[in-house]
């Protein structure tokens, strides 16, 4: 949302770069959610994606972001990798960024519009207390949301428009009330033209817990589908994740870019 408003208020090209680690349910979900956030501001903003196949490699991150800026003409950068390098390269090139994991504004500067910051204290204190009390630790994924305090947004940059601040405040309030509707917009179409939340499940060989892809009576994808966002399975292994329309992970023609992608 903050990136979308920054582009809109400054009348900049509708292109955002995204560097991500590996094609996984977690990372693809984040990319699609980011695109839906942009669409709340302007549905025409497009995302140009590079997979780096590493969680943290400053050299690869620098090369990936440089390529997105020089050859794809993106005006902003976001990331699902761990170092500050993507934000730093954006700042060096006069662009803006959204950080990840930590408050990257502290080490990069005002070019970082904000960063989602992971806050581990609340979760880990419970595990430590259980260990001290001699209680067994549960073998489970720890994936809590804003309502638990497990993550927060860092302070906004001075570059973030007032409209963005107000919209983010409204969206965060909805999350805290448990009113998550991120993957509910009717007609969610992927970048191969398939409707993901229509009456029919378009997934190929879905696993049993993803056979029903919608929450009954709604256009909202179920949590298992959101968590995995898989188009095709081989047994229980995902062999093809899906990305929303307007997310480009190659230069090949697509429904939203039938002519393919070339440098601006």
C-alpha cells in the first residue's frame, strides 16, 4: 500500500521490482499479497519478480535489484530476502524500497518507506518458559499474525504520503479484529489467465486438504490454499506455484502483457 501510494502521488511509472528467495508457498503467498496491496491503490501497478535462490547473499541481491532498475525500469523495490542490500541499491539509484525482517530505515535511510519487522520475543518467551518448567515443546509451525504482536511495521519514511498512512491504519485495524479479506476479491486471476477463486478449483491434482479451495459461501480462498498457492501437485509435492495477474517472473508473453516484456 505505501509503495502504491508513493508511485501514485509522484506520478511515477507503475512498475515495482521484487527480489525473492525460493519459489515456496510462503514466498509466493507474500508476492501475491503484496500485489493485492498495490491493487488497493492502483490495479495497473505491475510487479517484476526475480528469484535469487538464496535467503541472504548480498552480491546476488545487489545484482538482482540493479537488473530490475536498469532493464525493467522499476521505481520501487521490495524483497523477501534477509540483507539490507536491496534497499541500499534502491537508495543508491534514487528509488525507494520496502524492507524485510528488520527496520532497514535505520541503516539505509529515508528511501526505505517502511519494513515489516519480525518480533520473536513473545513467541520465544513461551517456549523458554516451557523448557524452564520442564514441559514438552510442541512440534508445530509458529505462524502468528499482527494480533499476537509477532510482527509490526517500522516507522514510516517521510516519503510516505498521508493517504498511505491512513489506508495502512485501516487495514491493520481489520487484521487486529480478525477481518482478513486479502484473498477474497472476486475474480482473482493468475498470470496465466486462470481464475483462482471461481466456483471450480483450477488446481491440478490438489492434495486432499486443498480440494475445497473456497470458504463456503464466499470468494475467499481457504487458508491451506493461501499458504501453499500451488497450481499443480506431483503426489504431495508442489511442482507449480501460481502468481497473480500482473506479476511477471519471465519476459514471455502473458495475459496482461501479450507482447512480452522489453526494457523501457
